[in-house]
C-alpha cells in the first residue's frame, strides 16, 4: 500500500514542479514515480557525466549508458518528461581532475561527495530553479527535517542505507530546496514499492563502483591523468629505513595492508604517503592510531560555533564506519577545525571526510588534512 509522502511544500502538490535527478537506478526511479503519483508536475533529468560510448559496456556503476536508457524508460512509463544533460566537461574538471589531484597529493579522495557538491547540488539545482521548480528531489537515503532554525539534514531511518555522510557539503540554502522522499524507507521497502508500481528497474542491482573508474582500478585513471603518481619510489619504515620499492603512490592509501610486496615478521600497514619524495611509509597497526584530526574547508549545516568554541560531538571518519565520540575545536579562521577523539582511531586518511553528528542530525564536516608535523 502506497503511503503519502511529506514534500514540505505548501498547498496542492499539483501546483508544484519538482525536478528529479534520475540516475537510472531503483531509488531515483521510485522517487520520480512517488512524486508523480502524489500529483506533482515532475520533470526527470539524467546527467551524462562522462563519455557515453565508453559507458555503454560498463556494468555495476551509476550513470552508465544503460542507466540513461533505464531512466528514460521509467520516465516514459510513469508519464513524465525526461531530459539528458551533457555535464561531461564540468564533471571532468570538477570531479575527475580533483580525484586525480588528490591521489597525487597522497590523499584518499571521495569523488561522490565532490560530485554532489560541485555538480548535482550546484549546477543541477540551478537548472531546476531555471525550470521554475519548487524543489529538486533525489533518491538519496537521508532525511530533511524541518526545525525551528530551518531544514536540517538527518540520517536515514534505515541506518544501514544512510547516505548523509555523502551529503555533508550541502549548503543550508541548497538543503532548503532539496527533498529526499526515500529517507524514511528501507531498501526492501523501496524495492517492494517499485514492484508494486511495476517499475522495470525494481530488481536492478545497486551500483558498486565509482562511475568513471573501470573495474575499480583507481591507479589506472590517476596515473593516466597525473603520471607522477605512478612513478616508483622507496617503501620505508618509520625511521626511514628502506624496505623495498613500490610502483607509484597512486597504488596505496593510508591503512592499506595488502599488496605492499615486502616480507616482514609482523603485518605492516601504510602509515602515510609522501608525494614530494615518492616514499610510502609503513609500520605496525598500532602506529596508525590517531587521537587528533585536523580538518579543512569546514562546512556548517547547523548554526556554526564561534571561533575557539568547542562542542562534544560524534564523528564519522569513513563512510562505512560508525560515528565515534570526539570534541570539536573550531579554528581561528572558522574554515578549519580539529577533532580530539575520545579513543584512538586507526587509518585516518587525509582526503577522506569527517562528518559531525549530534544524534541523527548532521552538524557539518570537513576534509581530513595531514597531521601537523
């Protein structure tokens, strides 16, 4: 039985145009179908983010050629207009180049966050406004909760599917325009509703890979765009003693254990990458423990703390890890911050995001920077 969805839009749904970002998967397809059934004037938009020809044979990733066709088929079935926009050039510059640059700096980037920030929730949101829409809806599993200080971003009801971590760079103004109709559902419920509506993608597998990285080979694309990241160098221990050679820092990330190619009496992990000297520093797992984490480009979704102010929070240091308790210290410029973790955490990787929570609410977050030397 289809339950009504709360759009947080005044008056009659028929009075509102809602643009839906349709990736061709079950989540965004159901979002479009639910909004159409609610009576909204729905417009589906699919973004072509990279070479369409190369995408045609790729499976297991979002935004591939088949996904564009799937989105068009769903739009045709539910009776809404559907447009494909060529965002390849801006995606290449804002996301792919940034991804390669980050790896070249010895970081571990998250391109999906950059895509949301720089393409979907900036460019596509502006396109929705230009079309006279009242809102832009997506199939993300997150909740937009109206509070006394405006809309707030909350974790999804199904914490196993929660995607709020990937949305932390959303601005408060953007959040006011966004809607996440699936935030109160679980994946099983989503698929059941899609079957009930006879959507052709109801049983389509979820995307697994980063859309522009063939077969998950990050190093291939990084070394093609930034050849210096594929230059060989020394693998050393914490004292600088050379243990072996490696084939490029693009092949490694902080916390990595497998594929080091050196023999040792105890397991070794990547502790840090030093792009300037092309060194990969390895050591025991205990050496990965961090209690202080520096953050840059901090983005507030709640009322910001004053410079020098502190607050007890919970923080996710990786998308798949549960939040851990910490104290947040705001830097003097307001753009930086530092986290003091209650317990040491391992494999804190520069380039990842640290997302700050108060219960289910996302307060904000920042990019993890290298420890101060």
